[in-house]
C-alpha cells in the first residue's frame, strides 16, 4: 500500500515538471501603435506552440516568452486574430531578439 502511494505521488510530480527548451526561452513584446485594441495570433515555430487571442491594448505592450532557436532568436509567425483565413490577413514571419518589440500597425 505504501509503495502504491509513493509510486502515484512520484508519477504525479513527474507530470508537473516542465522540460526546458534546448536553447532557452526568449522574452520579447508586442507593441500596439494603432488607435484601438488589437488581438493577435502568434505561432512559435521553434517549439510548435500557438498563442491565440493575445490582446494588446491601445498604445501598450504585451510581454511574450517563446523558445529561442540555435541563433538565440525567437522564430515566430503572427497575424491579427480572425476566424477568416483570407489573403487580406496573411501569416507574417519574423525573428525576434531578446527584449525587442514587434510594432503592430
């Protein structure tokens, strides 16, 4: 009985630990230069992670933390959040340095 409880607790604790990305995490931000609130979808190409509906308030910045590639940069795709997938709202690709701000216009 004690062995079963110990085993279950060790399995639960193993599930709660996160695996650190091989090249670390890079902090950067989205900066809104428009006159209204903007919702952005961001896709981290290094760790294959989606960040949907990132709200950036008018004239503000929102902090982002994504995986770094082998060059120490964040390789991301972004676009305005929308249910429509049209040519008017394409995915744009960029590489971000640490503490750099991506200006949304």
